[in-house]
């Protein structure tokens, strides 16, 4: 038998080794997880004293208003450039797009109203920012929700008034195509209605008035909370009210029901902790959830409805040199265990995909507190309004959730 040359044997061994290595290399490549974005963009804003963030369902433009500089703006979601910047003609409190983005409504009070007992609803042309119709209502306008372009719900009420009012407004167009807004129904609604949302054919409205619980001895005391009122969306018939945490400042519709952000969450003597948010699946029902001792100031649901993001604030020790830290030092025992409200840069991710809702606190997302939050139209980014310095943060969703909700 003829022997095989040594160099041929070496070549065959090398080839065999390379062929054996190919499957393992391919397997390693397919198992490698894609990199998670880690960069947060911070866009400068064309004003100061920013209000809530509202995203157009039609084109994804980012809308907000500014209290101090008195302007209404729309930003390009691609780079934060200013698309619209117009002066406000009212002192605004809230705004909302209808479902398909064809109409934008802004509510607030007259610029010269010192008593704040009158409200104004304005329909805004989303292409120019101009006011195309408006109506005056009794009571300060606190919240607006648009079922569609022709059906608008507005909540009005004052802290020192006797009661709040929920209005159902109808939009009409005359023969000359002039738009008018009229009151179709109205009903009483708590004392300080503050936020509106819709779920399962019902309109839900928060009431910021603090409520106490009856104690066995007949006195009123903790736990504290507030109510969310439920109405038939057609007739405004009261269907029930749900007990939630302190200061229910924001409502958001989700696949599991109405999420209620309770920014008055606190820890007091006796380790009493109020919920950070509650979930209402039907009138009169409410399930509380906790995120440590934090409270949720604003809350937004992802575009696919499977998770939510909430801005957090917490109780903490007094800031060094603050009034609350110096008074107890000079008047011993007069203010036992002084605490102050702390706005943090933390966010919470709320998992809505399972029967057991869970919330994870994400610490140190930015350098200052965030007071408003929303999702981009494509669901890839989270917009958060940062204060001190005031900027609009653009946070990649994957940075917060990784691959959990893919």
C-alpha cells in the first residue's frame, strides 16, 4: 500500500478541524442577544414650565404647552425640532387627541380669570396650532378626554367649590362648515375631578378630595384615599365609585382595566403604606399595588398594552439646610420625624402580561425628577418630561425592559 505524504495528512487534519468548527461558530452567533440601547437623548425645549406630553395618534408629533412662556408647541419625533410654536390664549391645564389624531382639544381658564371659576375648551387645528372653536364652562377645567373628534368629555371643579362637574360635549358643523361645541350632558362628579379615561364603555374620573376611613370608635382616620367615579359614557349615569390611594392624579386605559397613578403614596407611623397605583376593572372595584414607599405621579401604557411605565416620587429626609430640618433642631420635639416630598428620577415598569401584576422600580434613569411620561407612536421610545434642567428625555424602551416584552 502506498503511503500518504505527511503534508497531505496535515492539510486534511486542518480542513477537518475547520469544517467541525463551522457549526459551533454559527450556533454562537445565533444565540448572541442583540445589544440593548443605553443612550438617553435630552432635547432642549422651546419654552419653560412644560405641561403634560401628548403624542398625536396620526403622525407621532409630540405636543406640550408651557405655563411660564405661554406657548403651545409640536415637536418632530425624529429629532425634537420645533414644528409648531404658537402663543396660548388661555391658561391651560390639560389636552388630548381623539383616537385617530384628527382633533386636538385644549382646556384651561381665561388668562384674566383671577378667581378661577370659569373654564374654556378649545379645539385646535393640529396642522397649525390655531384655535378653530371654543366653549366656556362653569368651573375650572382640569381634564379632557376625547372619545372621538365629535365627542369630548371635560371635568371641571375647584378645591373650595361645592362639587365638580363632568361634561359631555358634542361637536357640530353648520352649512358653512363652521365648528361649534355644545354641552350634551352634564352631571356632578366629586369635588376636585382631575383626570378622565375610558374603559369598557364607561368613563372614569378621579377626585382629588382626600377621604378618611371610619374607625371602630366612630372617628375618621387612616387608611386615607380618594375615589374614582364611573359613568355611562352615553348618558353620564353614575355607575359606581372605587376607593383608591391618595391623590389619584392620572388615569390610563390598559388591557386589564383603568390604571390609577396615586402620587400621594407615603409611609407614616405604624408602617402604613398607601398604594402607588390601583387597577379598576369595573365600577366599584379596585386592586391596590405598591412600589416600596413610592407614589406614581404619571403613568402611560405601551402601544401594545402589555406593560406600563410610571414616574415615581417618594418620601425622604429633609434636605440639608431646609426649613423642615432647622425648625426641629431649634424647637425640639415640635416636629417629630420630619419628612419631605422627594421627586426622583426613578421610573417603574409595570408588567400587565400575567394574572399577577408586578412593578419593578428602575433607579437612576436621569439626573433629575420626571413629571410626565408618554410612549412614541411606534412604541420604541418613552418620552419623559424632565425638570431642573427642563428637557424632554427620549428613552429607548429596550433600555428599560431588555427583551422581556418582545
